[in-house]
């Protein structure tokens, strides 16, 4: 069976058996294509002919190119998944990734907006001086959704009007692997949704339950770069906020909940994390705050 056929079977496996999101499937496809290009440069004809030396060489090349350890590990994880799939289908006996170890990644404290600056998220700067009234309301809702619920960018883009239950103040979110969870809506977000729905109705007619919630100025489904640009122009003017991606708002949501005393397992459920280990990264942020408070206030903490 040709490599191209195995690639198609692998994509079907990810999408229909593992039920990965389209964005995740695209990331896997890019990683495989990158590895195939590396193999071609080394004179290796196909993915199924690669050995562990080829994988090691690729990892070394990525590290030499200054790629972050986390990104390298993600690419290696793609190969692990592909070769495990190929082994189960009888295409090869041994995985060339079996002896490959993950790169050591430094523990990073997630970037977040300080709690005293979150009011800036309520009035995002317009994209242009001539931005429509609808665009301003949409941008306000998008930011409030990302920060007020902690959902991922892809999850926000996949929301429909039917996902909102204003009577119960609950949002149904479809996350990774098509798993659904319910996230509470705070009163201000409920009001923002109502305002947005009125603006949407005036611009495009009464929305149907299966219509995308976030749309462009012309009523087309919103796209990732729209939210990326919105987050950038909103966050870049805030002091002490180094990153400007939509994920910073998700980090801010979790960090502020933890700082206010929320249970870590509850935050895990709200974020849609598969394990508590993924949520524990936010405890490092609180630990850093404690260290700063100690250094500033305790006699033994001052240099």
C-alpha cells in the first residue's frame, strides 16, 4: 500500500475514530508532511522505510533550528501516533519512534492579564476608525467569551446560537475529541450575549439554533485570525502582558479563579482538560505571586 494511502487512512482514523478536531487533524498532517520532506532530503523514499536514526536526525535538525522543545515533542507525538496506527494495521513490525525520548522543556508560567486590568477587555479597540456598530458588539462578545468562560479559540469559533441557554445561564462547549461540557455564564456575559443577539438580528435576521454565533461583518463564520487580531490589539497596550494571543485570556480565566480560591478540579472541568496535570500549571503562577509577596514583605525575603 502506498504511503499516500496510509496517510489518508491515518487522517480518517484521527477524524472518525479518535474524533479529533479538524484543527488538530491539520496539525498532524503538517507534522507528517514536514517529516516526509526531511526523509526525502535524506534519500529515504517513504514514511514506512524510516528508522530511528532518521527520526533522531529530524529531532536534531529541529533543535538546531531553535524550535521550542514543546513543539518538537508535539511533532514526535504525531509520529508516535502514526507509527502505532501503522503497526496495528500490519504495515510494519517496529516503530522507529520507540527509542526516542522527549526533549526537556522548561516550565513556563502561563501569561495572563493582571486582575486589575481586566476592565480593559470590556471595551476592545476597534479594528479601524470606521468599524461598524455590529463589529464592535461582536468583538466585545468574543473577548468576554474567551475570558469569561475560559474556552479555547477553536471552541469559541465552533459555538452556535443553540449552544446558549440564557434561562439557565449555561453555555454548552464542544472541546477536543468532540467532548462536550457546560460552562456557566456570568450576568455581564448574559447581557453581552443579549446585546449581540439584537445586533445580529438587526444585521442578518433572526438567528437559527445551528448558525455560528461569531460571524464576520458580512455574516460569514468567524475565522481564527479574526480572534487572533482582536486579542493582539486589545492586549498589546496593557502593561506587564508580554503575549497577545487569545490563549492569554484562557490563562487569565484560570489564574483568576485559582487566586480567588476556586478548587483546582473545578477549574479542570471548566477548562475541559483531560487530566489534572494540565491544570496544575496554574499553581505555578500563584506560587510566583507568593514568592513576590514574601520577597517584598518579609524581613528575610529582602536582599
